[in-house]
């Protein structure tokens, strides 16, 4: 049955892919974004877009129809950069989230929240304390659970693991490692900058698998614990090797998790499975152009 859906961060990497999939499935989609970290993906002609910060989400109260679901992806989403962007992290994550909760309650919406898998760090200090980004995301997760108890708000919390794929950002401060490395190699570089020690492990997960899991958990899941990640772990040095390049070791950076727990049992129970892998994706990208 078609639903009315709001996607915050609808111009971002994951948000734009989610919007496209939802309208293709027949849903009515409204997207808001403050364009602080937009994707290069084109806007979908059937999505209604608004340039709007989540701190002002109540401006959408002018809509006569209520939103059945709110997929809240519109938060600051970088670990290492969050130390220098502390004010933005607090504005986009910590300050805006209570307003999103109030809006969801007012509309009687189910809230689908993207938590941070950073809090599942293994063998290090508590993951939620490793960066301003991780802290605010973990705190919002805690608040959502309490808010649900207080006001009977329906919700699902999902966790993404190292998303890669089409329209991933390859340049600039907010670039992600897969897109950045592929872009460098395709431009002729043979040596890639690797944050020390390079052995940090990542569950690289394709954007299509992320969106599959996000929609499934959003519509059919309930509560916390829906992790969306490929079970295969690769180090950053492994990634360099896949690209047939050599590493240039750079200094360590704060907040850089070495390893993380991934348990997709709840999501697999809904029928989700990984269908893509990073090695095939890299081969395809390097063969293009």
C-alpha cells in the first residue's frame, strides 16, 4: 500500500538513493536537505524537494496529509571531520533531533533513524566516546528509545557500515575512502594516502544493499538493532591492494575505529541479504571510461 514518506537528508548519498527507490515502489516522497553535504545524484522528478534544515522541520506542518514514515538521515555524518566541525555536529545532530521527534509525534509517523555503527567498536575505548559525531548519534539513539516509552512513538533504528557506490563523494573534505581511492587511481595515481596503521577493518557495503535493508527495516522492523553491513571485513591496506596501488602511510587520526562488531541477525530475519561485494564493484569502476 502506498505511503506518504518524509526523507530528511534527501539530497545526500544514502538519502537520494532511498528517495529514488521509494518512489519507484509507488510511494509519495517529500525530501528535505540543508545541502551541507549533497550527493552528486540527480533529483528524482517524482520527489518533492525542499531546501530546509531539520531545525526548521516544523515548517512542513503546512502539508495537509500526514507522513506515515519519516526516514531521518539528515544529520552530520563524518567521524574524523567531526572534531573540527564540532559546532555543525551539535547543530545538525544534537539540537535538531528533539524537533524531529516532536514532528514525528505530531504527525503520528513511524520514525526510522540512522544510528552510528561507530558505537560498536571492538577492543578500544567505548565507541560512542570516540568522536563528537559518535557521541551525538549514540545520545540521539538513547533519547529516541526513551521518547518512544514516554509518548508511544513507533520507531526503528538502523546502522550503516561503510557505504560505497554510485554518487559517493570522491573529492573534498567529506570524501569517502572508496570513492577517493578509485578517483585517484583512475586519474593515474599509483600511491594512495592511508591513515596509519592501515590495518583498521571495514565492512564495505554497497549502497543498493543499504537501501534494501533500510526499506525492509523501516517498513517491517521495530525497535533497535538493525545493522546493515556486509559480513566481509577488509583493511584499508586490502583496499589499496584491490586497486593495484601502493600505500603512502599518513599520521593517525582521532576517532579512527580499528574494528567493529556487526550482527545482522534481526535484519536477516526479515529476509535481507548482501547481494554485492566491493571487489566486483572496484573491477567494474576501473573498467569504465
